[in-house]
């Protein structure tokens, strides 16, 4: 986009032609899709709903591939309840957290993600798990809420880089809400409570399936919504390491 600016000075007026390009990070996040930042889940077209609100007929509790695998149970039921309690008050909205110059920043998704979230920092818990970022995103998904297909981004953390994302299920008594991996063939995974599914960042296209529990709500808390915890696993940087922002696959 071109903008013409008139600059005043002692020798008259100078016409300066300045060229502005779309923010490359925002363009990469869009990944070829037009992001209507004013869109909400309620205003999506039927076609967009089909692309964003995935459902699965077959759901696996465990999986093991080179890029995606499930863990044993990492948290007890009591520990899961403790993390859910710590998440209050939740922040509702159509946004994601992305890593920016000033730390975590909120970015509109144009109806691609809608949930209730709280970002918590816990150095002690991170040390207990080992080699993870100390920030933990607690999310609650009520009826019909989802996270559209996307590739997770990566970022530098000191001398390390984020290499994988863990999605730990704090509840498992809801309907729908599996983590969909859009591989060939696609698979849907929903670990048991306290266990996690882990996947590579940047390269693995995945989505949070639509919660189908009837009348489930996060605020006020009602029914059986989906509760998860997400956190980043760290690895060593190399001379060939590159970082990427989150990119939409739909």
C-alpha cells in the first residue's frame, strides 16, 4: 500500500512516498486465509463452520507416532481439579495468545477459536515436569466451542526453542472435544483425564474439535464442559533452528 506524506521545511514542501507492506507476521499467521477480525462464531457462514467445528466418529484414547503421541497419566484427579480452580476468573473471547515483543499478546482469530482461558505461570510445576515453558494455558470449552485447524508456532526461550505442544486433559466426562490431527488418514485423540497428547510444533496440522455436551457452559459453570491445559516443551537450538508464528490451516 502506498501513502503520500507532505513534509514541511525551510525550503518548501517535500512530497515523500512511503510504501507500507502488510505485517509479514500477520500475513504468515493468516496462511493464505483472509482473517475477518470482526467475525464471531455466531456470524460464521455454514461453510466456515464446517471447516472450523470438526467432529469425529471414532476417537482414540492413545496414539504413538513420530510426531504425535499420548503420555501416561501425569496429574491425579485432585491435581486436575486444583488447576481448574486456579484458572478462575476465566477470560472469554475470540483470541489466541501469541508471543510478541512484550511477552504474550492477544490476537483476534476471526471466529477460529472461541473459549474461556487463563494463562498461569508456575516455575515450580514446570521444574517438576522438566524442560517446559513455565506458562500454562488453562482453557474451558462449552457447548459448540472449538479451535479451528492450525499449526502451532515456535519461539526462542533463552538458549532453547519450543519444539512440541502438550495438550493435557483436565476432564474427560464431556462429549466431543477431541484433538484432531489432520494427517492422512486423519485421527482424533482424547486422552484419559490427567494424561496429555503431545505433537510437534510448526509441522503438525491439528484442531480442537467441537464440544457436543448439551448445555455445557464455562461461565457460569454448568453441565460438562471440556477443560484442558496446554504448555510448550523445550529443545536445543541449532544453527538450522527457525521459529514460526501460529499459522491457520482453515
